C-alpha cells in the first residue's frame, strides 16, 4: 500500500519549531487502512473499502513531494542515493518480515496447489513488481480462479515504490529547467506536474473502460492520484491559512466534513461492479485533497477534533504494518481453523493484526528508520536490500522446488492407482464393488499438473490461425503417427470444453485423428455477447468484441473445412449472454448454438456436445477438501443445486438432429442425491469450476464407450 503508512516528517525551515505528523493526515491514514481491512474482512458490508488505497496514494504524493521540494529549495538538488536509502530503511524491513513469515506459514499450512502462485507472487512482491504480475494474471483466463496469495496486497507497495523511483527525477528536472529559461520555478513545476497528472488521468479513464481488470493494477493508471497530492504540496495551497475569521474557520470545517464524506460515500456505495479507478476514483481523491488542503485545524465542529483522539492516531501510526499483516492472516485463517472463519473469528483476526502491527512498528519499523545502518553510506543500505531480496527469492525458489518434488511424487501415486478398479470415476461402477468411493483423497491436488489447460507434444500452432484481438486461437494436433488421418476432428468452446481435452487426446491417439482445437476461456462459442459471468457483469467492450469475432470465425472455418466431427462444450450455466432480444437465456442460447451446429451438420459434420460438469458452488473445490481431508463428504453438494441446466446440451436435444449428439457424464460426478469433491481417491475438481485432469483421465473408458455408442 502506499506510504502505508510510515509517517513523514513535515518540511520545515531550519529555524522553525519541530512539529509532529499532522493529526489530520494520521486520521486519514487510520481511516484508509480501516476501510481496506474492513473491506477484506466484511466485503459485503463495506464493498468499496478498496478506495483506502487511493487515499494513501494521494497522501504519499503530497508528503513526498513536499519533502523533496523542501530539499530542492534549501540545497538546489536532491540527494537521490540518500532519498532512496531512506525509503528502503523506512519500508523494506517490515515488508520483508511479513513476506518471509507469510511464505513460511503458507509452506507449512497451505496445500500444494497454492504454492506456485504464492512463491511467484512473493518473489514479485519483494522486487516490487507484484502489480504487474497481477495485471498479467488479470487478463489470463486460466488464472481467473486462482486463490489469493498471502502477498497479493503488496501490489500497492509496488506501485508506490515505482512512483518513488521516478518522481524525484521528475521534480529535479522541473526545478532545474526554469533557471535556464528564466521562468518562475513553482509555476513551472505546477504546470509540469499538471501535464503529467492529466495525461495519466486520461490514460486511467481509457484503460478502465478498455481493459478494466488490468487498470486496477498498472502504475500509469495511478500516477495522477500521486500527482494530485503533489500539486497540493508544490502549489503551496493553504485555503484557510490564518483561520482569523469565523467564516474561514467554518468554511474549513465544512470542507473537512465534505472531504471525509466523499471518502465514506465511495467506500459504502462502490463495489466490484464499479468501473474503477477511472472517473470513480475522483471521488475519494477529491475527498482526500479537501481534508489535506483545509489544514489540521478547524472549528469545534470540525471532524478533525473527533479524529485527533488517541485510538485513531494510534491506527494512523501503525497503519503501514497493519496493512501488511492483516491480509496474510485472512488468507491463512481457514487453514489454521480448518473451516471458513465466522464473524467472531474475523474479529480475532482484526485484533491479532493490530497487535502484530504494533509490535512491528515498535521493533521493526521505528528501529529500521532510525537505527538501521545509522551513519552508513547509502551503498550499505542498497547492498542490504539486494541481499535480503535475494534471500526471499531463494526461499520462494525453494518452495517451487518443493512443489516440483511433490508433483513428481503425486504423479507416481496416480500412476500406481490408475490400474486399480476403484481408481477415480471407476469407483462409481457398481460392478467394481468399491466400498468407499467418496472417502479421503489418496493423492493431493498439486496445482498446475491438474490444470485442464495444457497441450500434448503432438500439438502446435496452426499454420493458418484463427486470430481475434491479436491472439492466435487455433492449435493443430497430429495424432496420426505419420499415416493418413482416420478422421478430422475439432474441439471447440471455452475452458469448460478444455477440461475434456484429456479424454479427447486419448481418443485421438487411439483412433489416429488429426485434431484442431480452438478454445477461448469465458467466451460462448456461438459468437454471442457475454454480459455476465456467474452473475457478475462483464461489460468490457474489447472482450465482447473478441468473443464475437472468435465465435464467428470458428463457425465459418468449421463450415468451410467440413471436418468429420466436432466436440463442443461451454459453461452455459455460468455465462449470461445477450443477443438484444431480451428473451430468456435458454432461448438465446438455443438460437445461437443451434444456428452454429446446424451449419456444421449441413456440411456433413457430426457434432458431439459434452454436457457440462456440475458446479462446485465454491464448495466442492480443493480448498474445501484441504480443510476436510478426512471428511470430504463435507464438501459434497446437493445434485439439484450443482447440476444446473446446460443450455448448449438442451439446445442440442431440442434440435432433434440425428447428426447432433449429447455426451452426458453427470453420473460420473454425482449419484442420485449428491455431487462429490472426491471420487475414487482423486480430487474431482482442479479449482472452483473446472474438473481435474486426473479425474477426467479416469473417465476415459466411459467417455470412449459412450462416444462410440453415439456414433453408431
């Protein structure tokens, strides 16, 4: 998070009396960190609490710019090495401590499936590029179900450190140039910062609407927030300098109430659907500017009077460490408690976070700032930083090595199990007389090795690709063994089609097929506009255009090439489409899907629709199994709730077309009452809505048998 929140010493002249941190800014820090923490603990009650980050960015821009401007005016230069060394000593010790403790705790407490993301993000965090890693993941559909890491919140520290790296250089340039051109320094600096901030704000608006997921994390979209605080510092704004009249005092108090009110308004009314940062971020930014600009004093009715009390100031003092500690405690709590935390647990997490924050402030933050390498050259601090970063990176690398070893060990277990009659889905066959098909897992979910998104060695990018928004979306797989293909086959759909890839590959090898696959996560294959995913609006126009373009190309390509067979599946139960008619989803899906499949069958192609797998309802996921290793039945769902209608399969049945077949394997996931998280010793699911690769592999005999029956 930002200066999150080590207090800056106000700029003062040499003959000025020493002052402590401004109490209004400390109050802003307390409010900001409180909003973030409460949002993470009780997101439904404070859905827009994430605006606390924006409050911190404005504070940071104001204080750092004021400090640097003071140095420039006193000395005519900035001691960059000293500045960076001071930043390192102020922020790095506590951040490194929490990162190491969180990594060690995750290594001990969390399942293998979480290790890769946590190790990678920890390394990205200590090198202050976590925001860019999260931005990359936000546009990677295969990562959209990744559980949060213990250091995910370090993204804002990364943004701030990147700001610190560049901002002193910009201020130095803006300070030096006017003397050469005989311009007024302050005016020139205000102009320069304004240009940079306006450009960043315009970029923020554009990227929020064009690439909303990335916009939240990328540094250029946040620069204007720092710049707004900087303008306040450089312009020397003191709207109510003397408070000499009742009108001035009353106006200052009103501005302070309005500022805090704007922050509160955004915190309580914004939510995950708000297009943020974009225009919406103006509200908390403006609120923060009003509070800072109106000064720490005010009339008796000023909120600053209320917020100057010691408990609020204490939270402002420890806000940086509180921000660091609260998130890993939230992430690790379910593993420690062996259940999802309830309200009382969350209160305990909050109390523990505050205690740890106090201890970190007293024994890590303050000594790091005042005693660490005292009197040493900045070079010593830089060397210590590099060494500490290297050590944490080595720990993260060790975790990845441990994950690789675990993956190899579990792969051996699966290989040994695969020949047994009660392996995975085979345990559902009553003829195998398996005593406890829904008992404890015999192998662990090891993450990436269970992911459905992979390619066989026989696959490579197609010579003539299908391309949408710059992404190539056609792969050709030659399973013929050098002979003429027995059949030409396509696999089409979103990630829920991809989860059947394991079985399709096995059938392709056995039958010597030439296979083309075109898969685009989150996109209905019939070229419809997707407007929501699992009830959450997805109105990004670029994504919608990409989906429609890809679907149209797939339909046209298959119609033109006339393959022997097409396998298709889609997450119709979780994706809301809009064809502009306002009709029920089942009718919209029927029109779109039947139109595409009718075009294919008219060209002589047989179409096989994989009926979608049951929903996990965020209950039958590996996380639940990890919390209930001995009682995975606690993670089972009622069949009626988990096995939602599949509009693609229903459309296929309604078509009554002899060349369109539905392959329904619901009985391999569910019995008459329940759908299960563990079957035959295997995790059924890889994540919150995709089947695991090993479980689909255990279904291959049944899938092959039913496919062959449908062909006849």
